[in-house]
DNA sequence: GCCGGAATATTTACAATGGAAACTTAATGA
DNA sequence: TCATTAAGTTTCCATTGTAAATATTCCGGC
């Protein structure tokens, strides 16, 4: 191999990593095919061999984002004692990620930039992220008047209720709509805005 | 004026209207400077005299979106009897808009495409939209344990809680994350997921 | 009525982007 | 060893937003 690396050898993960870096440093705007390729030191059409166009590459980056989102949340959850404090930890973890990785959060939830319907890996990663909330919602006691539902539907409803709330907060913060201090700290914490749920034991 | 309209005469609103049309017909992707100008039948640099680049034009379109959002919600609210049903009407109205005008909803809440911080008109319109929810939250009785807050902060907290919830639901639906029937109808209504709030009288 | 400046549009040019096509280089395995 | 295939490069093109120079019309003061 005298003509050192015509073939990169490990381009696929390298491109994803480059994308993650650019996302942190320059935000969503900087995330172009050419910029990502250039950062790896490769021609701008090289990614075509590993991803289905820009959408494919962005989807792979978003998938990695979901995996990290899930992992960080999961860690926060396990560090907290079971019960209400775990619920709180999960919510705080969800928001913390959205605040610390704003551009990534936007990418993850932008159907414009990634196509969940078309990318299996992305859908799986997103589901794993949702799964953490799901686990939390299991212990959550949230009765409401109205027609009785099957246990499955009832569980689903609780999960979704929780997700709607947490995601709403994260989105508004991410979009800069949440009133905040001059230094960026929101006036109200997630937990201060969250309805009071019953948590069995 | 024999050389009919070198000057359009009413270009600014015409461009905004064209943008609204494209948004409905083709979604956010179709919303380019050139496409908007072409639809009005004008050169692609003409908008420069009326808007500050693409961002300015998109911001103006988003502002119109917020105004309509506010107006539709307001109408739904006024058609409902005061009290809990108004709360419900506002929530349903918020979501209805997000579902019926998905592309617009995305534009309105994408800091990437519009710059609220830089566009006064946009910020005002967005505030008017928030104001409808604000009015609703006034009658809402939502005590929580914890340190006592000033009436202003307390009111703010209630508004935000409501907004977080409604916006979270709308966002998830808009991003296609909400479980739904084959025909697109969400499995759970907003009201089915919403916490039960006390409404005075 | 006329004229000069200010608005308003157009034309032309340019840099950046994503993608297609043809080509080159390296790895692989029969 | 050598054809096949995977992986990268080059070149080219259409589309996009923006800037600069230019053209056309409008309007207020005379």
C-alpha cells in the first residue's frame, strides 16, 4: 500500500462521526454532504457507496443521536432510586439532552432531514429511545374518568401522555420559545411544569 | 402604463400569498425564493426590495401563519361556552391547525427557517397566538405543592404548562410520531391524553 | 407639463449544494 | 494470476440564494 489510502477503509463510521462533530460545532446548517466528506478528507461523492444520498447519511447520524439519547436517559434513570425519582430523572434527562445537543435534537425530530419511514435503523433507534420512557411509565398510576381501556391501550396512553409532556417542553426550549434567564436557563424547570402523577409505592 | 406591469404594484402581499399556496401544495421543500417569485411571475431577485432575503420572506409567511393560527383558535374558543369546554376547544383548535397545515406549522416553529429574534412582526404574531392560550389559562385552577409564587409567575406557570402539553402533542403528530390509524387519525385525542385540570365554575 | 431622484424589477454573474456518469484504484477470491 | 467487485475520484450539471449593475416606472417639486 504505497499510495496511502485511496480506500479509506472505515469510511462509513468516519462519516457519521464527522457529522456528529459538525453538528456540535456548527449546527444543522453546516451539515452538508460536501462538508462532511471534506472533514474526513474524501471526495464529496464518496459517501454514495455507503449511504443513500444525504438523507441516508443524515438518518444514520440521527440514529446515532437516538442511541445516545436513550443511553444517557437510561443512565440517569438507573442512577435514581426507583419510583417517583426515576420518573423525574427520565424527564430531566430527556430535556438535558435536548438542551446540550440542540442541533442533534432538531435533526432527530425533523422529518425533513431524516426519513424514519424509509430507514429501518433510524426507526429502531428512535424506538429504543422511546422505550426508556416506556419503562418509566410502567409504574405510573394515571387514572382518568372515561370508558375503560384494555391494559395495553391504558399503558400506551400513559406512555404517550408522558412523552407528549416531556417532548413538548424539550421542543419549546429547543425552539427558543421558553422564557429564560439572560444566561439561557429556563424560568421553569420541567418538573415545575409537570402535572402531579401518582406513583405506586 | 402601456408596458403592462413592469412594476407589480402589490408585490409584497402577493409573494406572501404565493408562499402560503406553495406551502399547502408542495410543503416546506417547495418554498424557495425562486419558486415563490416565479409563481407571482416576477424575477427571482425582485423580493429583495421587500424582504431581507429568504429568511425575511419566510418569516413574513410564518407571521401570517401565526395570525391565522391565533384567529382560528380564537374562533373555536368563542364558539364554545365558557369554562372547561373552552379549554378543550382551544386545545383541539391548536392541534387541528397543526394537522391541517402541517408544513406551515413546521415553518412557524423552525428557528432554522424564520428568525423570531430578528423579525419583530413575527415575534408579535407568535405572541398573539400564544395569547389565546394565555386567555384560556386564566380560568384554569392548577395548584401544586411547593413554594408559593407571585400571582404573575403562577399565571405564567399555568400558561406554560398548558402550552407545553398542547404543543408537545401537536409536534409529535406533526412529526408523524403519534400512533395513528391507517387513515392517519391519531389513536388518542389530545383530550384523552391531557391531565385533568380543575376549572373554577 | 417636465424632470430628477427614489422605488421597484430585471439581467447577469457567482459560489455552494446534491447528485449522476464515467473513470481509477485497490481488495478479493476462484 | 486475473477477472470481478467494492470503494473513491473527477468531471459535469441543475438548482439554489445572493450580489451588482442595469432598466423601468413612479412621484414630488418646479
